[in-house]
C-alpha cells in the first residue's frame, strides 16, 4: 500500500530545498532527482559537479543527502582503486567472489576518484549489465599480488564533485555535467546563512530540521523507498511526444544523444516517482503523465547546452561572460577609433584574466586557463587559438561564433585582411614608425 502525499510541484520542491541551499535552483533540483533515482529499478542517472574550489560543488549533494535515509548514502573522500571494493563487499566462499551490492544506493565522491577506479566503474555507470564481473589485484603479506573476483551488483545513483574541469570523454558522456552558480547574490545569501549557522547552531538546526515541509519531504522519500516500485512506464503517445520534441531540438545527432535521451526519460520518470500517490498504479509499476515529461524538458533545456558541448557549465559561462564580452569590447572599441578598418583581432590570456576579475571580482588561475579551460573550449569548437602576428610567443583567442574559423573561413582570413589593411596604409603613409603605431592599434 503506497502512502499518499499531496502532489508537489518542481517549484515547491525548489522552495523546500532552498531552506539550506540558496539559489542554484536547477542544480539542487537535478541533484535531488538524481538521488531519488536510486529507488528505481534501472532509471538511475549520474552527475558530475565540476567547478573551482569553494564554489559549493560538494555542498549541494551533501545537503540534499541529509533528506535520505543514512543507510542508503555513501559519502567518500579519496578512494583507491581497491579499497572501494573491500569496504562495501561481502565474500561468497562457494564462488570465491566478493559481492558489492550497490542497489538503491547513493554514492557521493567528494573528490575526483582514482583514474583506475573510474575505469572499473565505467560499465556500471553506463548500466551495461546489472551484474558486472571485475578482476582486481590485491597485495597479500605472504603471497604477493593475488587476483580477486569482484561482482558489482545493481545500479546506484552516483555523484562526483571535482575541482578539476577536464574529464576524459568516456567519463563525461556518462554524467550530466553541472556547476554551482557563482553570482554575487548567491554568495551574499551563503554568507548570511553561514553567519546564522555559526552564531547559533541550535536555532539553525530548529530552522532547518524542524521545518515542516522539509520533514514532510523526508517522509515522502521514505514512502517512495518503501513502495519498491519496479518500473515507471511511459505511454506510446508520450514516447512519440518525447521523440518529436527531442529530435527537433537537435541540429545534428551525435552518439552521446543515445545516452542523453535516456537521461531525459529518467528525469521524466523520477518526476512521476516524486508524485507516486497521484500516478496510475499497475501493481509495482506506475505510469508517468505528460506533466512529468514537461517538467523534465524544462530542466533539460536549461542544462542541455553544456551536455551537447561536453563541457561543465562553469567553463561555458567563462566563454559567454568573459571571452565573448572581452572580444566584443576590444573589437567595438577598435572600430570606433579606426572607422575604416574591417576584420577582427583576437584577445590574449591576460585580457581574459583581466575581464574575469572585472566580472567575478577574483583572479583566474592562469594554469587552469591555459591547461584546462581554453583546451576544452577549443575541443568543443567554441574558440580558435592563433599565433599573435605581433608577438610570436603569444596566442590570440577568437570565438568561433564571431565570423571566424569554423564559420567564415577562419582566423587566417582575418589575419590576411589585417595584413592587406597594413599594406594599404604603408603605401599611403610610408613612415615605418607611423605604420607600426597603427599596426599596434589594429
């Protein structure tokens, strides 16, 4: 018998989660749905929060996990490739196998796991099979290295929190990529919340843990867990609707869209699970409604750009708020000073860092910019880096949306145009120093 709770909308859920998590509405909603997906048969999905330190990437999943039964949540710091299997396994003497049952579990990695552990978990994260055999080697005191058979059973809901922005493509396609907001409004409310919590912990605990809607949400989660729903069905009409709407939003299909459509369907199903008491019940199955699918599309439309580009939202915000803005400012000011000039000129890394400080009020790590952010944006096709014609040691960044590389023939054509302009100026004004002065202005 399913205990019925009144229907709850996405907006109401965001308000409840907002008791402890300020702003980040999409992030906290998706993180909650991800953790709730643990109580499905095979609709779990995985998240990866990627952002710089102190941005709140681990705070969101940890706070949401407090709503769920403690026995279902596994929060891990650094984990070696073998210790993960030992800490959660049971030994079967007959088969000489270690069984790691992760069914209906929520796993939160508070830091990027060891690369080898990620490799071991790839089939599990992809939901290739419900039981996966893994062989690891373990060091014994007397017998040296010894092979161990591991059986991974079930599909957990997995969340990674990492300050590293670059991810192997094999991992990136297995996760929904999210990044916490870094707006002044969010930081301000976070400061005030920290002040209240550290000033009077008892009062803060009463405000959060004794909050009636929050307590009701905890009861709803427990009821969903106890219902042991086997499957959440989507009718044929709604399948057709999802197909038409999803495909119409995609310009060119990519292999990753096969996983993206599964995630969209999973989110739709979790919305149905959230309101299990109001959904058609068929034994241990329920049927999703069109409203669940509409809610899923609202979320998907907000996060799909980063998923399509395979980069964290934080990196995409750097592209939009910093690189595009700095590029536009540089070229609009240049055209005002030289009204007869055409073409554009790129921005260097120092200009990007200066703009970042102006927008966010903090310095950007130059190593992260050079080794992580710019290569990711280049691989996503958003920028092109070219050698600075005036300084062979420097490189200039050109946004590909600004009539360059991939759109209208590339940066080389712009540099050719630049050189033609200089040649014409020198023919009219042969003074080398004056020409060089104008060259620097261009």
